């Protein structure tokens, strides 16, 4: 027998080894593909969950806005039916809802704010170029109370002052902006326009926002105004007087204020105050899981008729503002009591 014929044949072993390596490679590749598919599936499911939660949260906030309309109309009709046509914080509309549970994982929060509880910046918009002196004094006092320099008021007055037909409006500092722009030349449609006023800072805006509006009928409701707003109405109204006004609420007429404030002070502010309101802002937050959606609407109420003046959806800034309002309404210093239902998610 030859030497060659006596050697074992190694070819089958090499082939089986190669096949084993190939199988292991294919198993590894399939495993990677499966893991990648599972990872992408999880991402897709997470995205779908976020989208679903966001949609549900939006409709919860929208439902809260619609419920707010019903509450406002109901409160108005109830007040009128008693013959006492006034708007006050002891009425159902003024009770905020905090984290009210809906279904198995949803929560909604809502708050209604009387826009007539604030000073209206559009009062600085007059037929001429100079604002009403009494109203300017009120704003100067309010700004000072809030730590905002009243020196910015002329810029605001210029912004809302009517411009002559065909005139350029005098862009002032705005002409050098990039891009350049002009003052509005009339009443502001949204309070956020204050950000465009020369010299207005974010800190100033945040300090002013709870106490000013551009959406009221121009009168301050003494039944809903804060102590700071009440003190701003006239230099003769001291903190003690503002506290007395609040303690005596609700007022069905302005008559009791004459004896409380004195004839002189009452005469100064009589044309600026009321006991009724018709414009309200509704803030709502819908929460599903860790997803939140916010809506803010401003409504005009006339009997059973409602008119939406503005409607804003979403945004982290809006969400933060609304949640701050809801948090403040739940604080011990708040003049309104929240509806203690639900548990924060």
C-alpha cells in the first residue's frame, strides 16, 4: 500500500467546518436583524404611544374649554335669574379644576380668568396721540407696584396710538430693527405683542402678565380684581382700602364703594370700574401619561351667546404659563378655591 493511500482524507472535515462557520455567521446576522427590528418596533410603538397620548391630551384640553363655555353661560344665566346681574369669584366659573381624572390614564385641568380683573393696555389707544391722564396714572402705579419701570409706558402708548391716514407712523427705534417694523398703530390683539415693544424684557412681561390685558371692555371689575389692581386705580386707595373692598365682595352695584372709599376717590374711579364682566380667558391642560397639551381661549359672553376672540394651542411656553396659573390658583394666597379632585399623574 502506498503512503498516499494511507493518509486520512481531511476534505470532509474542512467542508463541515466551513459550513459551521457559515451557519454561525447566518445565525448572528439574523440575530442582529431581529434585534434591530425589535428596536425599531419599540421606537415605532413609542412614537405611536406619544402620538396617541398627545392626541388624547389635546381632546381633553379641548373638552375642558367647551366645558368652561357651558359653566360661564350657566353662571351668567343663574346670576341674571336672581335679579343680581354681577360677576364675582363666588360663582361656579371661578372654581378651577386641578387634575380631574378622566378614564384610566387621563387628567384635565382648567381655569377661567376674568379679563376685567385686569387693567387693559388698549386704554392707552386714544383718538389723539396722548393717552388719558387718569389711565396713565393707573398704569404707572401698577408698573411701580410690580417692579417694572413706568418709563416704558410711552413706548407702549406709541405702539397703540392711532396713526394718521397715509402716515409712516414714526417707526422710532423699530425702524432700525432687523427686519424693521412699525408700531401697530391701534389696539393690540394679543398681549404677547408686548414682546415687540422697545425695552420690554421677558422678566417685565412675566411680572405684568397676570395683571394686564388687551381683551376686556376697558372697565375693572371690583368683584374679581386683585389688591394690586385695586390699589392702582387711584392714589387714594391704600392697601387697607383695597383689603376692605375685597372683604366686602361681592357687590351687586357700585353704590357701597362710595361710602367705603369716600366721595372724592369714588368720583375719580367711578368711570373705570364695574361689577359685571363679559370677557374671560379659559386655560386648559390635558394630561395622558407623561404627555401634556395646553389650550388658551378668550371668550366674550352675552347671555347664552359666546364668541371666541382668540384660540391658541400648544407650545411649551403656553403650557408653562397655564400650569403656573393653575399652581397659583391652588396656593394659600389665592382668592379662589380649586376643586380638589384627582391626583397628579
